[in-house]
C-alpha cells in the first residue's frame, strides 16, 4: 500500500488480523502442498512440521488446546479455486488481510461469494482430521475450556460444539446494513462471546454484539469519533472484556467492559506515526497482551511496519521492547509455555519484496527473534500452549503460483 496506507486501509476496510471449516478426512502421511510451494521446514529451530489433511489452497488462522490430547483449529479454504487466496491474505503485500462482504442473514451469499469457506480441524491425541461444520466463512477465532465445549467465530456467524454436533448462529443484523464486513470475534470458551465490527463509508461506524445464550444481540458502544477503528476484541469473562482500537490520528487506545459499562483506557505512547493492534491474548485478567505493528511512512512512499507488543498488568498498559534484529513485521499472537513467553507473526512491510514467518521469545528484558519454523514466505497466525509443555503454531506458507499451503508446527 503506497502513500499513507493507514488511511488507505480505513477507506478499503482492511483489517490487520483476521486470523480467518469442512468434511472428515483421513490424515495424510506427509504435508500436502499445492504446486509451486516454496516452504521448507527448519528442523534446527526446535519446531517440527505436523502432517495435515489435504485442504488444497487454504490457511489456518486460530487454534485452541483444552488439554494435551485435544485441540481444535479454525481456518479457511480457498472457496473459489481461482488462486487468489494469497493476495487476499496478504492484502497488497502489507500482511493485512482484507475481509469480504457477506450478509449475516444470507446463507447462499455466505457460501458462494467468499474467498474462504470454513475449515475446522480436530486433534484426538494421535492425528489431525477435518470435521464437518456449517459454512460461516473463514473461521478467524476458536476457543475452548474442554473438548466438548468449543466456540468459533466466522465471518457471517458463530459455531458451537457441544460434544456431539456443531451449531451455527448468524450474527444479529444491523439496521441499515446489508452485511457485516469487518467482524472480530472472541469468546472465553464457556458461554460468553462478543463481536465488534467496523463499517467504512462516508464516516466510520462501529458496532458490538454479544451472545445472550440463544442469539446475538447488539450492545451499545461508548461515543467514538467518526474515524475510529476497532481492531480486535478479547473476552476474559462476563464482566471483563477488552477492545483495541485506533482513533482518528491512528493512535491506539483500549475499551474495557466491566459488566455494566465501557471505560476508555489509554495506550502507552508509541514511537510511530500510527499503529494497528489486530490481536489480543489473555493469559490472566492481569496478564493480557495486545500485538500488531507500528506504522511509519517511509521516504519512498511505502509504509514501514515495525512489530509492536503491549502488556496489561492489571493497572496499566505498557510497551515491551523488541530486539533491533526484528525490525519489520506484524505480531499476530502471544502465549506462554511453562512460564516462557512466545510471540509470532510475520516480517511483512509494504515496501519489502518478500516476507516470512516470525517467532519471538521473551528474554526477560526484550523480545528476541527465534529461528522460524518454516523458511520462505508465510505467516504464523496463532499459537496455543499444550498442557504439560509445548506449543502448537498454525498459519500458512505462500506459494509462487498464488495459492496457500496450510502450515502447522509443534515445539516441545
């Protein structure tokens, strides 16, 4: 994106982190990659690539692991078969996926007009298989507290697994809107789930909805200026929900729901002209991470993306330092394994000719670059800690023919 792509992103409705399900298939003995694949495992990094069912051109966006022998993944399969998935995920070489318009009440449109159709994978302690789910578009978020209680959010509705079957529920329609175009979903994995949506037109309008136990209902947001964008939402519990956003000056801020009302919380000062915070990850009520990228305009007209990670300690938000050896990129997730913090995303920046996966670990004083799981162009969209130790990582590798290879890795 040239010439101030923060504002270009606003006008196009670009979103910085759709981390974006599905018939039962047998597990392939090896990773199946479409023609033109360039990704290769980096065996010395401590990460091992995991065999997956053949999804064709697809990407994996989210993962949850309620225990060591169970895990679920949400993703998206290129629904049109036209080799446009790579461009849709990358978003004009910026690493900023763009959402597609879909109607929350029109199942046919949801099933036919999208770049991604739903994909959900299940791990039973031995192998990964693809399971059948209603198509709600790309599954950008998935959460669980047990193997039999799983929530997932797609582009035009939510999914719930009760141990026997998946149920889909469309989001509530917004008066005056034919569709929701920038849905961000979050659930605590129990019964509390929220979405926020930013719509771009003559002015920018923001909406929130909450699951009431049987349907989605709209919830009033505090008054926001006409250029505010809401980038992500994270549910801690019924009286503890966070939203990240950016104001008209592209400066980040947070909203906090205490069960009764919203309160605006200041973000720390950033050393950038603007910022995207497309991801929030809850480790505890007083241990929440917001991540994304700081954005500055380069002399050549291209934006420069610099990884950005903020932390909530129960009292205030602070910036956390990132090694100068990781100068560019977007961070899409943060998690912990046996007390050790990890972050992941990619090294994209609009003016760079290529990008790759990024993995960072916290040294106690800064985020340091770690060997990446896969070489070549790609992104780690999400991480999940494994009970007893270890990490899952999911994302995609971008192929030279425009298709995507879904990627899963494991670190012990």
